[in-house]
C-alpha cells in the first residue's frame, strides 16, 4: 500500500487523503446517527408502553372503584333486604340448620328464583358483576344471584365449611365484625373449589326497616352482602389494545 501511494503525484495523494478523511467522517456521522435514532426509538417505545400501562391501570381502577361504590349502594338497598328476608325464610322453612356446608337448592329456592330471576339478572348486567351473595349472621350463604345446584357457593358456611380459611371466609368475618358501612376487599385469589380466580367486596347489611314477623328491628345486623368482581371483565380490560 505504501509503495502504491509513493507512485502517486502530490495531487492524487491529496485527493486520496481527502477521500479517506471523508469516508471516516461519513462512518463516524452514521454511527452517531444510528445511536441517536436507536435511543430515540427506545425512548418512544418506553413512553408508549408507559402510557398504555397508565391507561389500562386507569380503566381497571375505575372498574374496581365503581364496584366498591356498587357494594356500598346495595348495602342500603331495600331490595337486598327483601331478598335477605325471603331467602332466609326459605332456608329455615326447609328445616336447614346453619353451621356447615349444605346442599340447599330445592323447590323453595327454584320458586323464588322464578320470582326474582329477571331483577337479579338486570342487577348483574347493570353493575357489571359476576354475582352477589347474602350471608346470614351465622355465616351461611343463603342466596347467590347465580343460584346453581352445584353448591360452589350457595349453602356454604363461611365460618365452618370449606371456605373458612380462604379469603372469602376472611372477608366475611371482617365485614361481620367490622364497622357499619365499611367495605372490605378479599383481593384476587385462586379458588380451589371453583378452579377460578375470584375477588369479593364485603359489607355488613343492616335492617332498613322493622320486620316484626321476622323479629327484625330497624338497625339490626341481618348479615353480610358480598359482591363478586367480574374477573372476565378485568381480563378484558387488561387485554385491550390502547
């Protein structure tokens, strides 16, 4: 290479030198441009993902807050109190005794489901929840909006049965013994009985009016209302393309 350059005249040497320097400059500028473009694209991707995560979190937080508000609203709803009284009468009228997990879905329950079926479905759709339970002061689940004979929830005793040491049982116990009107959250957990992921809001239910036939006076604790969050809707929110 040195011998080659020695044979070139001064003009060609200068031209070769200029071309060499130009080539080095082009490579140097290209490398800098690449690094800056890469950094800019990386920052852009991170910002987009961060924005997407913020929007998804906002949507999820909004649904959770709405469901919490629904729990508070239904805890003072007279329809809920009417359901408590009707289904508790069906429970004791069937000669069931609280204290253990029971199969209680009988003709009395089927009759009540026909009477309240449309209203229950409307509530589930309106509030975008999977289910809601009514649990007596003896921890017996006497009502579920999605009544089924498989007894995954209906008829269970949350203090002594299979759900005793689960987040469902703990949420019930917190609401039953906690301050009036305070809503408790079970958090999301794997339900070994249903093989699903569940989450509940729980709140104490007080009588809104006197019912002497049932021995209930206004302000008496009649049980706990439990709202089952729609995990399908949660998954739908988290799976959205923003």
